[in-house]
């Protein structure tokens, strides 16, 4: 595939209409926890749940000196910039990683460190 066609395909994927990411399967989640998810934004103002899914993250991660976080994924480490790392409490007890996966492209939005050891 030519570079132009590849770039056009990526643009089409990324320019689709925004869809609500809160799934009906979570309707029985306690209201306070739902509120927490719905109000999370990274320091660039991007709403974590708008175009991405919040995934429980039980893997290893390191908060780096510059505030970024390096998560250990099955295909190797991935470092998220400091603006994506949420500050404040996390009522889930585990880390939460918000991203969209398009197969060969992953878009990161937010990461909330876990609160339990």
C-alpha cells in the first residue's frame, strides 16, 4: 500500500464520529464510580472516556521522574507522557489505562495509577 493510501486510511479511521464509550454492560456500576470515570481528563483537557475505553491494568508500570509512566505490555514497554497520567485518587483500586486500539495503531488518552499494592 502506498504511503498516501496508508495515510488516507488512518485519517478515515480517526475522523469517524465520536461515539460514547460508556457501555451498557456497566449500568450496574455504583454511581460514584461511574461519576469518577465520566469526569476524568488528562492535563491537556482530553476527556479520557470520550473516544477511548478505560481498561483495568494489572500489569507492571513505573512512574518516571518526569511524571510520565512506562507500562509493560505483551509486546514490550510503552511510555505515556506525563500529561496523560492522572493525579488524585483512584477509587477502583487498580490502575486504569484509557486507549483505543486500531490493530496496528494504538491511541493513548489517560492512565490512572492504582491505589492498592
